[in-house]
């Protein structure tokens, strides 16, 4: 069993990797709301601070990608994972 200290260390390491990676990363809850969004992804989407974290993934997916997102959620519920999903997102300023 992990001690509290080792759990805290693992969480800190996760945070470092998550926040320092040069690619966009996020985690979602079961309803598709962002739990965590790293700074790189927020910069790509042109959101500042909490404003991007208060969105749902469906809020920023381009209309042409919404059917693929809906299909991916169904696959996730059925299989516990999604592979090969590509979605077009819309930035805060409306550009893809």
C-alpha cells in the first residue's frame, strides 16, 4: 500500500509532466467537462485562466466533428477506450 508521501509525490510528478509537456493535454469527467487542461492547450485554444476549463469538450468541437464525438462517447462507454479519434476544435476567437 502506498504511503501518503508516495501518493503526494506521484501526484506532483503527474502535475509536472501534465503541465510541462509541449502538447495539449486534458482530462474530462463523464459528462465531457474539462477537469484539467494544461497551459499549452489553453494557449492553442486562445483561452486564458479558468475560462477554458469551464467548457465542455462539445462546446469547442467544430460542427463537422460533433458526430464523431458522439460516436466516440458511445465507444468509450461500451469499450472503456477510444482510439484514432481526430476532432476539429474551434478556438475562442472562432477560428478552427
